[in-house]
C-alpha cells in the first residue's frame, strides 16, 4: 500500500535590523540651548562617522544608524570640547542631551630677579626659559606679582611654576595647586603666595557668573 503525504516547507526571510536614531539637545551648564554646535558621531569600530550641526533650539538628530556603541564629540567656540560614549539601540530611544563645560583660560606672569655678579671669564652660560601660554588680561583685575626669593637669585636658580585653579563666581581663586614638581619648592611657594590673592572679573554665561578652570604660568628668570 502506498502512503501519500504532503510536506509543507515554511521559508523565513531574514529581516534586516531596523535603523536607529540618536537625537537630543546641546546645552550649556546653565541648561540653556547651544545652537550651531558641531556634533560628530563615530562608530566604536571606526567604520562610520556622521556630523551634524545643532539647530536654533540646540537640537541635533542623526538617523539611519546601526545599533551599537558610538563616540560623540561636540565642538563649539568658547566651550571645552565634549567627548562621551553612547549606546544606540531599540531599547534605548530616550533623547541624549549633551552638556558643554566652559573652556579654560590661562595667565602668564614673568618675575625677573637680579643675577648675582660673576667674574667676566665665567664659563657658565645663562639658561633662558621660553615662556608660552595665553594672557587673558581683560579678565584679570588685580594681580599682585610674586616675589623672587633673594636666596634663589643669589644662587642663580631659575624656574617655571605651573599652577591650576578655579576662578570662582565671586572672582577669587579656589583649589589652587601646582602641576609640576621639578621646579624649586621655594619658587612654587612664592608663586602660590601671590597668585592666591589674584582677583578676576568672573566669567559670565548667559549673564550669570560661572566657575571656570584657569592655568597660570609663573616664570622666574634672572636678568642677563
């Protein structure tokens, strides 16, 4: 006896994963929107990069993305560059707001001391210290100058002190500390004693004073 049967084959077509969208707003630390900020999105594997500019409402939107991890960079003059990682997938569709911090400012001051007289036939060549950095004089209101310790002048000791601090909303300096350790400790101490008394015109963001990080270079050098 012959048994006849029917076999049904079901074909399942492979479905492409739906494209994802990353969107949100670019803000400053006061919560106000930042228009015309450049938003650069790079896939974690480096195979795709997209760039958009935030609109008048601070909004940005990047569509047609594959799910995965991306690195976001935001650039806008006057603000510190923002870099952060985001995960883009169907389970996470909430807007991603990007908050920019204020950019750094810097000051440079040179303190010149008198070199101890030496014989004319000395073989010692005075070392010259090259000074770099940016002077934002328009923000600095009162700048007591550091005093060059006399014993270091007599010993022919020069050096550059690098300091970092936070300009408070009131214009005084907070959290002042040294960034370099190879310079003579007495030069660091002299620089910090003076710089602690500096006073600034506070940085304003949307009309309101905000804290901002500053780097200060104090260059102790001897006259030729």
